[in-house]
């Protein structure tokens, strides 16, 4: 009698353990499917990640946006955040004025090596004497900072 009671108890414990394990597995698999079902990053998240001020404050970045506007390359924003529209305007200007070094920049708003080289050539045309290496190092960011230090009075840029 005792042996059959022990077997019954062990069998019941095994069934309960299997059931609990199945439930735990179900919750883990549903948790996994929930994480894969999350929506992709919103446009607002992506645009925030795409801001590349290269060391400029908001005020100095507005000066760059205003410079682009006055030069005929509208960035469509004057908020001091150099997002893809601002860099597309800069890339259009670099291409049109020959700062691309003979390699036409893709106008995509991405601040890559060729855009940095074009920026360095542009800054060198104002006497900054930078190495054109495509690296936004301290000398490049300092020159960009200095170039954008003069505030503008353009009403489109307030």
C-alpha cells in the first residue's frame, strides 16, 4: 500500500512539474514573440539619432543653417540641430561649389568620410589649413566652431 501511495505521489508531482514547465515555456515563448513584435523605431527616434552637430552648440549650428540658406541651399530648418536636411543642403553646396574633390557626394544627409573631406576643403577655402583626411577630429571641429561663430541677423534664421 505504501509503495503504491509513493508511486501515486511521485506521478502527481511529475505531472505538476511538467505542467508548470510547459506554462513557464509558454510564457517565455510568448515573451520572445512580444519582443519581436515591437514596432521599429519611430521617425522621431531616427531623426534624433541623425543629428550631427560636430561639436557646435545650437546657436552655432543655427548659424551654419543660416549660412546654407543665404548661400541658396535651403536646409528647411533653422533649429540648431544639424539633421539630414541640413547635411543634404551642405552636400548640395559642396557638390555645386567643387568642394567634393572630384567625387560627387551622394546627397543623403549622412555625414560620412567624403562629406567631412568636403567640409574640410570648404573650411580650407577660408584659410583654416586642415588636413583633408575625412576625419572630424579636433582641428576640424574647432575650425567648424570658429567658422560658425558670427551670429546672423537674417529674419529667416531667428
